[in-house]
C-alpha cells in the first residue's frame, strides 16, 4: 500500500529537519514562488543546495530525517510525495 505525504515547512534563520524520525519517501521539494529569498537545503553530510523562489526538485527514496532547510522568516518549502 502506498501512502501520500504533504507538508509545508516554515523557514527561519536556523536549519529545521524535514522529519524528526526516519521517513523514506519520494517527494518533490518546492520553494514557494512567493518566497522573498533563497532557501537552503542541506543533507546529512553538510552539503548545501540553494533553492530559488519557484524552484523544485524531485528526490527519490530519500530519508527526510537526513535533510534540513533554512531561509528567510516568512518563506516556506512544500513537500509533496509518497511511499511509491
């Protein structure tokens, strides 16, 4: 059985984990087009990827607990996907 996953993460100056427990899914991570500035996605190894407002990427079979995001207060990132 496949499960769907939807989340909105509000950004701030400090990194926030995308999940607090191991959660392996395929998701599209989207920086909202209304964001005021670049958001940053960081993996467990500490590598950062900038996400411009309106930019999105599909991540296949990733553990959301290994990923963190930060950005400008008031900006958001959405996660839409599932366990397929």
